[in-house]
């Protein structure tokens, strides 16, 4: 009798928990679906663009960095992730250094770990020389023009310095496509810190939900979405989305395909 009573109480409690949690899960799913429908049918007010790899082809810089590493091109992904890691270490430590300088320091670290001896000057020259004159990916200029013609406001948003991105755009012929250029140099925290995306939206006088980031980096798209932005991912070779982050509403292999989808929004 006591066992039956205990089982009845236990089952009743479990039903009570289910009754309170299942509707919440259903509501959450419906809310997410509503947001997805809104995102897929509504134009964002501003399109923000990451620069390196997203718009500009990094092949020349990768070749330069590979050469300084003794031709060991397999170390390039390690160098880039080390650079990103230490940009975030810098941000978490409430410090700031130019992204290119952090890249050079990361290059020295990777070289040292593989018994390759390079000086600080050699590391900086390997990165800062070629990065200033990178060409745009083949489809970029025409796609940006299509988006401008469709009435979109285009803003570049990069971890690189103001001077650096201006030089890059001058050499790549991209200056005239953008209404504004934003660099985290002006606020001191590297993407993907949420404060960086909040700052950029405020600078443009819009809500996070009215912002859409176009980027070829899974970490950048994840940071933007976590900050309440929308996202369009360019899956360039070697680029992957972060599986633990929400998926962006657009995922295409080049900017032309992304532009076509954005232009179709009303």
C-alpha cells in the first residue's frame, strides 16, 4: 500500500513537471521559428562585411607566411588560430594591440614551437607587406554593386586597423562600394566579443536585429548571432560554421549567391 502511494506521488510529480516544461519548450520552438521566418523575409537595415577572406583573397599573404615558415604551409591554419586566440586573450585581459601586430607575434610563437627562427621584423614584414595589397575575390565587386543598386547600406566591419583597411580597400578598388568603414580599433575589443557587435550597431543607429553580418569565418558569424544579429556565411574553402552556434539564415559558397538572396528580400 505504501509502495503504491509513493509511486502515485512520484508519477503525479513527473506529470506536473512535464506539464510545466513541455509548453515552454513548445513556446521556445515557436518563437525561434517566428524569428527565422521574419529574418528570411525581411531586409536588414545595414549589411556589415568582414574584410579578410570574406572580401579579400588571402593567397598572397598565406604564401608569404608559408615562406617565412620554411615552406611549411601546413602550419598556416595553426598560425591563424593562434592569432585569433591571442587577440581574444588581449581582449579578455583588457588590452589592445593592432591585429597585424598580434598576427606577427603569433607567427613568432608558431615558428619557435617548430624550431624555426624568425625575428619580429621578419614576422611583421611577412604579414603586413602582402596584406595591404590583397586582391578582392573574383565575384566581390559586382556583388557589392548589385547590393548597392538594390538600396542596401554597406559597412565594412573588421578587426584590422582603420589605416590598414583603408589601404587595403584603396589597393583592391573597394573604397567606393562602402558607406562606412568600422574598425574595432575605435572601441578596443576584438570580434567575436559581443560588445564589438553592440558597438557597431549603435554606431549605425540601428538595433542588433536590424544588422546582418556577411563573413567567411564561423567564429565571426557565431559572435554576431549571439549578439542578436543576423548572419550570412560565405563557405570559402576551409571555412566552417561552429556546430554549437545557431545557424545563419544564409549559407552560400560565394558573395554572388548571398547577394541574390539578400536582393530578393522585401
